[in-house]
């Protein structure tokens, strides 16, 4: 079984690929991109929840750091959820410029967010939670999105 | 492990990189006018005073300004370290660097020792202060990624490039050591272009290409070894250049081969990218890859022609490779920073990145810039194209300045309005 760091890093790449696929569809026609958008939005939301409801909670309980990195990551998740929602609205309104403007903004935010997580938070999590790694990964795998 | 750099309150204020970004095209415009009023016979020699002045308006005024501004911005994000007193440091060093660069251009133009002395002080304090502070922050990094290692290596090279530059400028105040100029200037320029600019770009592209374009990642060998290999190459070249000049070509071949390989991988990775979007930034990456390839070959080829083509190499690598990437990245970074800082302050209705910079203007800027570089090369054979190329270059830099001012104005305009959310709730983060 993969470690917390490997599992969540791979999930980032999976979401990146869904993002690229969505843009690919949208560059041809916004109408056809709805399915790809829904899939990207759903899987990204799943990733956020795996962190917020499982990994962050375990990390906070173990380290006592509730106002530290996890709070910042939650804040960035909120920023990105807002952008994803606005992208959906642009898609409904068939506004291509707006859609790609938002997707570009999201991409930048998403990537620097992922980088912070992969290079720092996941490494910290792996150090503090190594003993529980298997349990936490299996909880994330079986989580049902709310 | 330090997470402070992640918080918007402790991230560098937007003014830290922006003041460098806003100044850079102004020096490029000055360089454009200097080219316009010069002529090809003078510019064909790298050691003519006109060539030296124009080169430094671009290398210090444009390239270093953008690279230093970006380092102060990127380090907290890429390495998780806070640069101590970043606002004060960037403000003061920016002031000294502007003063130093202006007086250097004037001092060399009018052969004025007082001006050159002021330039020495300005550039000395400005460069050493910001390089020193950034270097101190790098020593505190816990997680040394390949990108951070490349940054550290490029800081090492720029430190010596600056010392050599200060020595060269001093030789215009007191000419006792003027005889050392050609030797030192050669090391200064090769280390500056390949050691500072080249290594920094390679390191940053390990992150940026896969991230922004969802391109395939660089191979582990590339990420772990290439910066070392190039750095060793630059040292071997230094030794050979001083003691066994006849063999210096071997080290040049070594360095050029790896830069050419890098140029090829950039092209291949862009072709294999998952994001279909082809904006001006992608064009800039592509152009830089082509120019770097041509420049690397010509740098070797030039060895057999008594350095007749060295100015052309400088145009290809300094302008075509390094400037292209810097401009391309500005188009990505500036609007994002505006969005990021405004959003962090609680504003929700912010124009998107694509709405901040007019796409058409960015395209026109790209075409004029590339056309001017091609024109400068052809000016070696057809001197009459020099003036029109200089005009094209000037206009492209005026548009670039406008394209950076536009998002900056959006930032200050929105900041004057009331935020949609009160971000004080996040003040404890």
C-alpha cells in the first residue's frame, strides 16, 4: 500500500489530468465539456474532503497544530471551490473567455497549493503519521463524499 | 519546518516583485533607444563602449531586475522560507540598483569617474544586499528540491558575477588594472549568462513546465544531475580559460551540449503537454528553445571564427533565450499575483487572469520582440535593418510595460473598494 504522501500526490496528478481533459473538451466546445467539468469538480472535491475530513484531522490531533498549515490549506481549498463553482456558471452561460480566464487562475492557484502540500505538508504528515499510514490511506480510499 | 511563507500575511507583499517588474521594461526601452542611435560597426564589437552600455541596460536593468524580483517572490512558495524583512530589503536594494544602473549607463557613456563611483556604490550595495538576504534564506531551507538547489547554485554564480562586474566598473574609475578587463569580462559574461540566468531558468522550469502546462516531468537524472554538471563545466571552463586557453573549447562544448539538451527537452515537453491552451507564454517558451539551440551551436562555431559572432551569440542566448522566458513568465505571474493578493484580502469579484492582460496586445508584443531579435541578427549583414529592429524592440517593450501596468492598476483600483469578506477572521492563520 502506498504512503500518505504517495497516495495524495498521485491523486493530485489524477486531478491535473482531469483538468487537462476538461480544458481539452472545452477548447473544442463548452457544451461538450460539461461532463468533463463535472468529473473534474467531483474528483477534486473528493480530494479536498479526503484531506479535510481525514488526513488533516489526524495530523491536527497528532501535532496539536490546528491553526498552522492545515488551516491555510483549508482556506485555499475554499478559494479553489469558489473558482470551480464560477467555472460551472461560465459553462452554463456558455462564456468561453470567462471559463478559460477562471481555469487559468485556478490552475495557478491549484499548482502552487499542490506544491506546498507535496513538498511540505505531506512530508510532515508522513513523518508524524508514519505508524498510522496504512489505516489513514485505507480510510481515504473508502471515504464517501458528502 | 517553517510554514510562515504560506500565509498571505507573511508572503512577500505584491509590491516586492512588482517594483522590479515595473522597472525592467523601462531599462529595455532605454537600451532600445541606445541601439537606435548607435550603428552596426560599433555594435559588432563586444568590447565597444556602446555594446557594453546596451548589454548592461538589458542584463542588469531588465534581466537581473526580473530575476531578483522573482526570487523574492518564489522562494517562500517554492521553498517554504520567509525572506527576512522582504519589503524593506527589496525596497532599498531596488532603489540602489536603479541608481547604480542609471549612473553606470551615464558614467560609461560620458567617461565620468564620479558617475562610475556612484554606480559602484549603488550596484554594490543593491546587488550584495538582496543576494545576501536571499542566500541567507536559502540556507534555512529544509527540503532541498532540485529547483531550490538550482536557485542556490545560481545565487553562487551571481555573487561572483557581481564581484567581477564591480571590479570591471572600478577599472573605469582607476585604470591600473584595465589590462585584466578582457579576461575578467569574458568570465563575468559566461558565468552571468549560463551560471546565473541559465541555471536559474533550468531549475525553475523543472517546476513550472509540468505545473502550468501539465507537461511530462523532467527525468530524475535531469533534475538531480544537470545543475551539477553545468556548474562543474563552468568551473572547468574557468580553469582552462585562464591556464590552458587552447582547451577551453572542450569545456564550452560540455556546457553548450547540456543547454542544447535542455532546449530540446523544453520543446519536447511542451509538445507532450496535456493542456491544449497555446497562449503567448507557450510561444515564448517555444521561441526560447529555438534561440537557445541556435545560440549554443553558434557559441561553439564562433570559436573557429576568432569570436566574430560573439555578439550574435549574446543576442540569441541573452535576448532569445533568457529575455523570452522572462517575458513569458511575467505574463503568467503578474496577473496571478494581483488575483492572489486581492483574493487573499477578501475580494471576490476580481477580473480573471485573462481579463487583466489584453491577449491581442500580448501577441503583438511577442511578434514585435521576436522580429526585433531576428532583425538585430540580420543587421550584421544588412546594417539598414538595425534602426527598424530597434524601433520594433522599443515598441514591444512599451507594450510590455503597459501589459504589466494594466494588472497593477486593476490591483490598486480594486484595493480602494471595500472587500466582499472581512479577512480578519483569518488573521490568526
